[in-house]
């Protein structure tokens, strides 16, 4: 029976690549290893299933080869994989557990699913001898004697319970082809390697674009509430908001909120139960969400509610799922979008795994009209500064706060705007970066500066934490516990470091270039194997990381001079602009209490020196707008991105460019003012942009727009502006500069 399975473009490409490489390995003598590296949420089980289906297709098998398959994974993941394959490839294979096998042999196109723990745990269920002679070694031998090649699939190999012994299971089974399926493979020196790139998974809409942590959290006042209650309230509010957005998209997806109970130490089960009771009480008394009305479900080892059945379906009525560790690995529920993590959780590794459960897109595409649906959300009473996935770098691209447009005061202004389509070389690193970095590393004598003996990565995590004041700085009283990072976590840290090291270049498109450059350096300088995790540890060691970062920064600067500065025309597109509905900010922005800012809350930019905004002039001008009686709202514009407002102008070289005006201001009389603050030298250098803005405003006025504005400067406790088509600035003669009076 043919399935209606529709593969994404990247899935189709990688399935074919995997099939071709495995077929090539089948022609070689001896047992071979192929790595299939695919990130969480990419649909790796479906891709492997489609690959197996095409591999056994008799039309394509002119060599007459026949196959039997063994699929091994940890915990219950083998059963979840069996369920997924049965759903999509029901009649293509026979799916069996150990006890289902007929005649002590794995049949043609039969997949035997094995649980790792039952192979090598103390009971050794699958490998011990018994009176029927049914054990794994006999099954393998008998299957090979039947003339079939065995293909071994080791799924989630990086997991700690399987990783150290994965080589042993490979040797015991001695399959013709072993396929390691993992986001972070552990085997070295494969005979073939197929990699699904993370950025392609995002681009095809399979997973969320980003994770937002505690967005808009400051609006939830303490008022005697526990931090646990505050977190739950915020998460419930976000779920309701997402539900409305799905309905507006014409979708019937019911977003699921996951509440992870803390993984407390053994011997304190009573406290464990207290947390569950507290969560249930908050859900019931504040939100009328209970197991009885089936709006909530529980998935604990000792307590599983009946309504867990079909909870993964997009339209399932359960709104909140309370769980512990059971769903941290492998569970597939694309409608899960919000995760609540409480302060008592101790394991950063578990945090990483759990976040993976909310990264899938429920309908396998992104939503243009409601970008909030393209995000996953984490709400937690862990202090913001401690949400790191174990590393400071993570804060840079984990969105932790959002501002929304105040639609009660905002009406569309529909301003024509421009945006330059990006050139690849201007927004992402190309292959030329590796050569540039190698030259920089040599000039900086980076090899001599690095201590390759320092390879142990220690981290500090919070224990026994107590939230003091979520309303202000989210201060947390806590103790510190040190631990050494496991391999999986180090891989995550290394990925984060490479992503953060892309600087102003697009992280998703450029981080692999950083990895390539570092890999080449360590292979050449220290004779490491390609992508050896050992040099990842060296880079991440505190004594080395700043030195590597410094060389990468210099290489990026050189890349901009050598590659980006090439004089190339860019394609300009026109669009109609309105204030964005939502903007996201990282931890470098701080909320300010401005009443007339159209974005609520308003997030102020703080630079390296903790200096607010881009200049003191901007700070003073915001105060002026706030105190103006006639200003209805104001918007602090950004730059470079399509969601910010820009007017066209010709620069000093006669080339078209985009001028991102600092402020868009709406008055109560419906006038819109476009104002850009300058002072001193910046005012002198503003000629081309000022004349471009004046030309733009004149053209819009002819079309009936009530539009005004120009360059604004502070003069003797006043604000003066210039809106002339021929711009001049002479601080000693401001005859062309009118007094700005918005009062």
C-alpha cells in the first residue's frame, strides 16, 4: 500500500544520498559503517524509513540482495520508532519484537526492534542461552545463513546509556552495514557520512525558528503569588494567545503546554508530591484546568491519566500535560509548544533534551501572518542570567523578552518603505573565511597561545534556589554546584560558541563556516582528526576560548574588508510598512516604562559599556516625545531588517541606499513625523540622507499623506529640524532649521 507521505525537499535529497552511499558500501568487502546525522525535529525516523523502503525495492535491486534489519535504541524509543514506521510504511516491512520472531530467524524485510537495556543489562534477556536456543547471536547467525544481509540501525547513539557500549553491540552483531542515526554521532572514521543541515530543517518549516524565554514576564506582578504560580499563569496566557493565532490562521491546532515537575533527589518523595499537588491546585483554582474535565493530563511513572491516549494529535482537547522524565527523549508531539520548568530542576542536560520536545512545527510549515506561532516558549522561575544551556553564549540567540504593538492606540499608517535583498557575501560567511582565518591565526601566533592540555570543562549550576523578586531584576538566592560536562553537552556548547562567533553575519548560514575554519586549524596546527571532540574541549576551556574568539573576530573584520566591501549593486524591493506587531529582544535590552511608546514594553538597547540607546541625543529626544501633549505614540526604528522602516537615497558615491530614520511619531491630529536625531559631526554627515528623506516626504505629501519630518538637533534647550530639499548644516548659522514644536 502506498502512503501519502510527502517528503520535504531536504528529506528527499538526504534519503537519496543515504540510499546511494549504502548501496555503494554494499558492493565493498567487509562490514561497513554509515553515519546519518540529523537534528532533532528533522523527521529522521521517517527519512530512515523511506530510505529502507527504497533500499529493498525489488525494481531497483538488480543484484537480488535481500535484507533483514535490527533497530536498537534506548528506553522506549525503539517502540516509538516502531510506531512511527508502522504508521507511514505499514505494508512495506514486517515489524517485530524479540518474542515475535518466527523460526528463530529475522525474515526478509523484517525489522527487529530491540531495547538497549535488555541486551546488556544484568538480566541479558536477549543474549543469554535458553532451552529454545533463542538468543541474539543465534538469530543473527541463522539470518546470515539464510543469505540475507543484516543492516543494523543504532538510533540515538549519543545517549549516555548506549554511547560507551555502542562499539560492543556493533561487534557482536557484525552487520553488513551499521547505520548510526543521531544528532550528535559518537562513532569515528565512518565509511560514509550523510548530514542533514539544521538550517535547511528550519528553512523548510519543520521546526521553530527560535525559543523565547519568559516573554513579557514583567507584566505578571508578584502580588503575594509564588514564583511557581507566576510561571504557570504566564504560560497559560501564552497558550491562549497562541490558540487564537492558530484560529486566525484557519488552523484547528490546540497548542499543548508541558509542565515539567522537578527531578528531585531520592528520599524526598513527599516533597516531590507536594510540587505536583501545588501545580494541580494552581491549575484548578486559577484556570479551571483539571484531570476531571480532561483539560489536563498526567504522565508520571506512578500516575498516568487515561486521557494520554492520542494526546499527540493536533486537535486533542488536553491543554496541559504534567510530566517528569518520561517524555524527555523521543516523544513526538508537534503541537507541544510551551514548556514550564521549575527552579528545582538540577540537570542542564535534561533541560536540553526537554526543550527539543517543543521545537517541531505542528503543521510542518511556518506562519507568515502570525510569527508568534513560529516560536517555542519556555517559562521558568530560574533567573534570567542562569538560563544558559550551560554557557553564557546561549543568551545571545535565545530570545528572552518580547514587545507588542499597542493596537488600542495604533492605526495602520501604510508608509511606502524599501528593503535591499541581501547578498550572500554581505550577510553570511562564505568558504573564503577559512583561508582568511588561517592567515589571521598564523599572524596572531594562535598555536603558541593555546594550551592543548586543558580539556576538562567544568560548569556551575544553581541548587537550592529561591526567587527573591521576579518583578525587578529576578534576583535569585542560590548555592553553586560544580559538574563536568558530558559529551552531549559539550557538543551543544561548541555549537553555541560557533553560532555566537558568527558576529554580525547570519548565524544559521555562517556557523558551519566557523566550524570548518576551526577544524582546519586544529588539524593543521595540532594534528587532530577531523571534527575530533577533543579539540572542542580545548576551545571551550576558559583559558583558551577568549584567544580563539579574538582571532575569529579579527578574521571577520578581514572578511568584511576583503569580501563584503566588493562594490556590487543590490536588488531593492518596495513594500508597505507599518509598525511591527511584535519584536523580540535578547538580554542586552532592558525594559523601560515609557507611556507613549507604541511598543509595549519598550526595550532600550544597552551596549558594551551599559550605555543606553545609541546616543545621549536619542535619550533626551525620547524624554521630549514622552512629555509632548500632542504626541499620540512614537516608534524607535531599527535598521537593516525588513520589518523596520527605510526611505531610499543616493549615497556619496551615487549608489542607492536605505535610510532607517530613528523615530516615527504619530500626533493626535493624525500627522506622522519622520525624525532622525543628530548632533555635531553626525549632523554634518547627514546631507545625502536628509535630502533623500525630504524628497520622500514631498512625494508622499503629493499623494495626500500628512507627512512631515527631517533631521533633528538639540539647540539651547530646543529641538530644531531641517526638512529642506537642499540640506545644509552650519552650527553657527541655523537659518534653515525650524523649531520643532510638538506640544
